[in-house]
C-alpha cells in the first residue's frame, strides 16, 4: 500500500469517478479499491460510515461480465444535493482514514 497525500487522494477519487461507465459516477467496491489502492475491506468499512452520514448512496448499475452478460451490480455514488461541496470535502477525509476527521 502506497503512502499518498490527501490532495493526491482527492485527485485519484475525482479521476476514478469521472472515468466510470455510469454517468452518475457510481463505482463498485472493487473499482474503488483499485482506484484508491486500499483493500476492499477498508473501502467497505469507510463506505458504511459515508452511507450512515448520508454522503453516499447505494445504487444498481449495469456492468458487462467477462462473458458479455450484462448484470446489475451494487455500486456506490455521492449523494447529489445543495451541499455537494461539503460532501466533496468530507469523502476524501474518510476514505483516506484521516484520524483528524471528526464525525459532526
């Protein structure tokens, strides 16, 4: 696991969310794990916190398997509302495991 700054993490999250097939920016645990270079278990733990805060929502997104079959997979995306800026600042802190993050 590499050591990255919060700015680098934010850039990676924005790049990863911008590069998804889903127009809403939804990503699976596996996709988030790969994009953030952390384990799937760490992603799940942090997603639980974000979901409980209302910053992230669960959705089902069509994905094509190796055999060409399209199936709907559980994915996660940022909740879009008038407080998008606050969400954009909170998500990277939680995903990076920032110990200074305080749940308000």
